[in-house]
């Protein structure tokens, strides 16, 4: 991936529905170049798909939080298997440092959020957690 590919991806992050001709004009290259680059990025898996973003107010009834999780010894794979099946966990990241995992949690209410936290904390192999509620979004 070169600078042109990175610029193209940056433009698509702003609006994935931008026509190839507009992308080409912004990048000062031919439309065919943009189409070929997109095809290559899709083919090699760099671009895995295109999606939509909702305005934050559309989803404001949802509770969203990030939970950092410490895992005992070599129990990471077992904990990951358990967490992957949880519909309230939308994203899981492995990390280095004090915390082994970061989980993005979404629930419909504070009551269901509280139940979810309690359930996660009881999973065998989890030695500690720290959770922060996400209050506002500043960049999509």
C-alpha cells in the first residue's frame, strides 16, 4: 500500500459512497486508476467491505462502554471463546500491558448493562476488569 492507497482509503472513510470520478478528481489521478486501486484493495482484503454510520442521536438509547480485562495465566483463549458468544460484546481486542483484552459492550439499559458486567466478571479466568461508559462521540 502506498500513499495514494492511503489517501484513497482516507477519502472513503469520510464517505464510502463517493463516486470514483470524484475520488479521482480529489486525488488528481484518472478514474481508471481509482477503480483499479479499489479493485486491488478489495481483492487483497485491505478493504473488507463498506458500511453506514448512524448519527449518534439515532442510537442514543444504547449504553456503550469499554471494558478492560485482565486474564489469569494462559486462560486467554478460553476467555475469548466465552466472550465471542456474547451478543452484548460487539468488539474484542487483545492488548499488551496491564490489560489483556478490551471489550466494547452495548446494552439497551443500565439494568441490562449492570447484569452484563456482573456476568462477565464471573467468567472463569478473568482476574480483573475496569469499565468506562462512553458519554459522547466526537469523530465518526
